[in-house]
C-alpha cells in the first residue's frame, strides 16, 4: 500500500465514526491524509479521533446532522478551518429502513431520504466551492446495490440510494469543468453495525444470512467494511484520475445477474 498516496490532502468522511466510514477514515490517515470525521454519534466519533491521534495521525471529529443545511454548511466550513482547505468529500452518512412501500410512514420516508440523499447533496453543495479553490478534488458517494436494483421491504432505502446514483452522475457533469471528480460506490451487504442491525431485524436472521446474503451474492459471503473502504480510496485517489460519473458495484456479484 502506498502510504503517501494522500499526503497533504484533507478528507471529510460523513458517517465516519463507524462501519464503512470508520474503515475509510483509518485507511485515509494511514495513507497520509488529514481527516475530518463527521457523525451524529459523538461518543464513537471522539473515540475514533482519539484512536487515530494516538497512532500519530491528524484527525478531528465534528458532530453534524447532514440532513440539516445549517449543519452541513458549518461542517464544511469547520473542516476547511481546521486544516486549511478540503480536497476529498466522502458522503457516507446513511440510515436503513426495512419497510415496504405501504408500511413506510411519511416521517420515516423523510428521515431516510433526508440523510441518504439530501444529506449527500447538501454536503456536496457546500464542499464544491472549497474543492474548486484547491484546484479540484474528488467526491465519493456511498450508495448501494439497492440503488441499482430493487429489493422488497426497502422502499425508502432503494429510493434514496437510486437517487444518489443519479445525483452522482449529474454532479459529475456539473463538476467536471472544476476538475472535481464525482463517483459512487454501490456496496452489497457489508458487515457493519447498520448491516448487522438489518440482519438482526429479520424474522430468522440465520436463515436470512444463509439464503439471502450468502446464496444471492455469487462470492458466497458479505463484504467486510475495509473492502468497501479500499474501493472508496481508489475513487478518491489519483489512480482514478479519468473516472467520473461512475457507479461502481462492490457487491460480490449480486447485480451481475
């Protein structure tokens, strides 16, 4: 691994305190980035900040609700103030809701779309001028294979992640003249606190893992958070210098059928 791939760069990871976000934050600092960790979970965020600083890295936690414009704007400003600018935005903050179309309440719909889709748009809206001031940069949106194909009992989640995939493509076109690349990662089921909670909510979690996750993913297992994080780092790095507007499925072959 190239330990200086992100040397001198400042990265903001939303939903950065746990799961895919935490794995991404750890990989980024290990490769030289200064990282701002944004999350609603202050305890987890401060614990990760302490861990990374204790290992000699540069990291700062900021509590923020990305679904609120005021929080998103203040977050981007604080990230720039902390480290002198911003080069990379990872829109990872997200929530899941295991409910069908008719079972989903309006407030639940608004909460899922507000975090997963509106939150990514708000952070990008305020980050793009900061990235442009640095001469360009990269935005990586963490979508889902549920943004590429439909799933039962995931109406709001599928809508939010499908919207995020198309938002990625539209933003890539808007941002190309500014030398800002915008891409999406579409993970399959991943071993994270959110993913584990989704499994636990099933009637028969063990059967769900065996029949849905293991059998439906051709590689026969779920992903580890670091596997998704490595793909995020690829898209955020100069290794992907000619990649923009892409939605990269990292789903063990689920959507290959």
